[in-house]
C-alpha cells in the first residue's frame, strides 16, 4: 500500500497544484490530508474545492476548527490587532456554505488499515489535541501524554510545518511537513516561509516500511501575485515573511 500524506495547505493553491502534479507522478493508492486547509492563503475557496475533488480522508486542523466554529465577536475584538485574526476573518468570508459543510466532515483522528493488519493513526497536532506540537526535541514523557493509549505502530500528524521521523519505543512518529507554509528556521529564531511544498510518501508492503520525504519548489512570484490580487488583509506584514528557496 502506497499513501501520499499532505498537510497544512493554508489556502496556497499554487503550492498544492505543484505538489499534486508530483504526487500523481508517484501514483499512490490514496492521498490523506492532515488538516489546516484554508487560512492565511490567498485562495481558500479554490483550495477547499481542490481538496474536495481528491475524495480523500481528512483530519480537522486547528485553523479548520477556527473557520467552522469561529470565536465570538468579543474574542475577535480582543485579538483585532493581531494580523492572524484578521486573516482568519477574511478567509471565512471567502468560503461558501458548501466549503464549510465539507470542512465539518473532517475528523479529529483517522485510522487507516495497512497490510498485515497494521494500522496508521492520523491526526493534526497529536491524538489528544490539534493544538499539540510534536517536535524532534519533545521529551518522551510529554510525547507519551500526547499519544495517550494509542497503540498504532505508525502515527502521523502535521501542525508544526516541519518534517519529522521519530521513534518512541516500537512506535514510529511522522510529520510530512507543510504543503503551503513550509518554514525556514533562522539563527534569530524567526520562522520565514519558503516556496517549498513538502509531503510524504508512505509505502507498506511485504512487511517492509518505506518513508520518503518529498519537496517540490513552486513559483514564489506566482504566489505573491495571487496574494496581491486577493484582497487578503495584512499583506505588508505577510509578504516580507517569505523568501525564495
């Protein structure tokens, strides 16, 4: 069985279409989406339509939660000065009722049957919460608390936007990275976005496991043009956070 695992698209259709072209060339049996479909990108509606057309299982990300169950007006007013919240509000106005209905079908976790009775557990942040962050440096005890009583031999989530391969005893913990908001950590601990769409190909056959991290570069100029034409708020704050690979 061969799976393409994608996560954290964030309304970036330019990145998604580039990644899907690469995925189709790899001919997986199925695509699995790990959440965060629309916010902070110039084409939220188009991305939702594209993912819906894939007919793939999907996990509810933390920003998906914010879009389908938005905070109260009072909470939004408290956060009005934070650009992220303005982008969330704008993104929601771009989504149709059908888009939101589709997003409400996303699940907190998904279990996918592999060969030989093995299971793959999919989530966004962790099985416990789509806000959890699993890093390479997360202490084992903290990771155990996030995983709870889950016993699947392979687990995969997104949210951190950084690829991950980690073991916890007999369990393998994976993260495919981000399709639409891949990060470049900097020496001063800032996070700059780059034009690299990241995903993962997982192959399980004849008791063999293969994990292939893939990266494809898309046109940053094209993405910037989409942002500039979109009417998306806070562009003066957002676009300087991007750099060419």
